[in-house]
C-alpha cells in the first residue's frame, strides 16, 4: 500500500510533468439509462402467479395481495389465499392489510405534500413534550434527521414503552432519557423518532396526522381504503386478520396489533389497489391521472440518501443508505432503487420496491408474521425482469435474514433450565413492593396466594408470573410486538433494586424500591 508521502510525491511529479500544458477536466460517468423492455417486464409479471403460490405453499402464509405498476399503468393486481384462517373469505385487491413500517414511505409522501419546499425538511423540529437527552441536539434536530433515523436515538427507542401500554405522549416525552449516539453521524432505526418528526408537521398545520394524511394524499390520490388509524382497519368489513406461526407450522390469528401510538411510522392500513395508485404517484414524480398531488421537488428530496444505513461488507459490496422514509440504494448499472419492508411480529409483513428510472414498482402485502415472503416476491420479480428467471432462491435468503433478526435480543441464558446447585430464593418479603424507574414507570412485585411472585409493569398494568431461576434471579415470558422469550429479573434486596434484562439494552432497566 502506498504511504501518504509516496502518494503526494507521485502526485507532485505528475503535476510537474504536465505544467504549462492544457488538460481537459475529467468527464463525469454517463448517467444511467433504462434497460428493461416491456417484454422483460411482461415475463416477470407472467411469473408472479406461480411465484406467489409457491412461496405461500413453502411458508404457509395465509393471505397475500400484490400490485405491479409499469409506465404509469397497473399491470398486475391480485389477491391470494384467505383473509382469516378458518374463514372462507378470500383476499382480493381491495382487502385491507396493516402495512407496518411500509407506513414510513407513505408518511414521507404526506410530509412532502405538506411541506411543499425541500428546504423545510431541514428546519428545526418543534413538538411540545418532545426533547432529546442533549439540549444542543434538541435545539438543532430537524425533520430530515428524524425521518432518516440519524437523530442519535437508540435503535427502536420507545418501542418497549409501547409494548407495555404507554401512549404516544408519554413515549415522546420520555425519549429525553434515552442515551444518544453521535448526532447525524450514526444510524439507528427508530419508530418514535420518525413519529415525532411527522407529528411536528401535523401540529404545525393545526391538524391530526390522520387528517393531514387524508387531505394531503389519501383523498387527492383516490386511496379510499387507506388510513393511519387502527379503528379504520378493524372496522373495515374486508380486512385481513393478522396471523402468527404455531409450533406445528400452522398459522393462527392469535393477536391484534394496535399501532396508533406510532401511526406515522407503522400505523397505516391499505389495499393493493390503493397502493398501486401510490406507486403510480411515486413513479410519476407526484402526479396522478394528470393531476399534481405532491410537489415534484419535495417528493424527490425523500428519495435522496441522508445517512449510511448499511456500510459495505467488502470492497466490492454496495453501500446502503436511508432517505426520508425510504431505503435508498444504487445497483450495478447506477440505477436508483427504493424499497422498504414492514413487519409486525404479531402478524403482518409487507414490502415495496421501485426502480424509478424504469418506472417499475411492486408492492406485496401479507397477513402473516415476517418470514420473508414479501421481500422474496419483490426480489424474484426484479430478478426475473433483469435475467428472465430468478437467479437465487430469494425466499431461503430473506427467510434466513428474518430468522436472524428474530433471534436478536434473546437472552443468552436458558431460564427454563436452572443451573445445577441453584441457590434458593429469599423470603417473598425480600422482593415484594413497589419500584420506580424514570423511564419505564412503576414496577410492582407481589406474592400470590399460591406462593408465587408476580411482576406488574406499565400503566394498566401488565402482570407477569415470575419463575425462580437461581438465588435472587427470576425470569418471566415477555409479551407484545417486541417479545424476546424469557428474560431475567435480577433482585438486589440489600439496596432494594431490581434490574429487568430485556428492558436494560440501553441501561434504562433498573428500578429502585422505596
């Protein structure tokens, strides 16, 4: 490897050799061009029926709805499977699905329509009740910082508060206690940071987020069955129930996910037909059926990289970026690729992917917990358009990635099997009582009539039976969207504290008794 000194000397020699001669400025690389023909897209579209059917067979996902847009036309729109296992009603293009984090690019479209000037994304965000731990960051954070996850908030900050039943105002108010990583120099995906940015826009317009979304995008774009409110989803006669996979491989609609607290980040529900209209708008620069819906320049700003989200793993790998509600990347041909996935562990998985230069996009909605099917369908579709066939088993790849993500956050300790020679627990009185935590609120440990201990958390509260593990260590089974299996509860009777393992990733999980 050259040293800096050697490089400098070589550069100086080159300058001396050309001194006094005219040199042409280096030319920029040519702009990427569209490469897909109508015939190639048609081939990929014809394959979709078989692709979706095969991936549903392999995964058991109950229901799927797909839309494809090309050259401002909806070239594919179809539903597959069941809205709810055990009910004969089938999925169709007008079945309403929860889209989970696919809400983010939809919400950034609303933001682009509401702000109207790209420079407004860079203005300071002001939202009563919202602050960050560093006052300087609080006074400088912008809408762009929050919508691109570069505020410094920890990964998924606030999500566990939502799981425990706290509302949006409590969560946004308590983000001021979360530790920060370097401002604008670090990326961490944060639903409630995104929500704060969107809510600030709505407040500045004197509207709720739902009204702003409806007036700015849903109504003008004819997205009649799209909403940011959970009530609209559950009240829709034709909606897809959320399903999770059972140990025996079957699927059941066992949970209901209410994402109202993070509505701009994860609360949108929509249909494949409505999403096809949004895809047309995106690929046409903000127009739809000849009518300007969103300003072209503000919409274009949402497609620009704001922060590195995935550094390249090797010198030949491509860098991944995050824009304003979009994953932003560039392929080997230099073409912009925009995408986003959505996932509720309690029963939904979605994906959108676009090649704007090709005016081609696909959206896939499902009513099953994430196993990679929507991402795989989209990847298979583009792969087929490029190469005439799939070059990879995309479902195996995306399924493995989701399995890896699902394993993150689980305790390395197997609390179901106490160690040999485990120490006995102390008297119940050593643990019972009320403990306080500035971030998570109150925790109450109580003894039951059956000689067991319970832990109560959250505003309702939620009650978890404790199981003894070893000495002053207990465990309980976590619940909710961010459940991680069994987690440890570590009592310190001498100083009247208790630390809850899965709440302590950011060192906020210690409660103090009176």
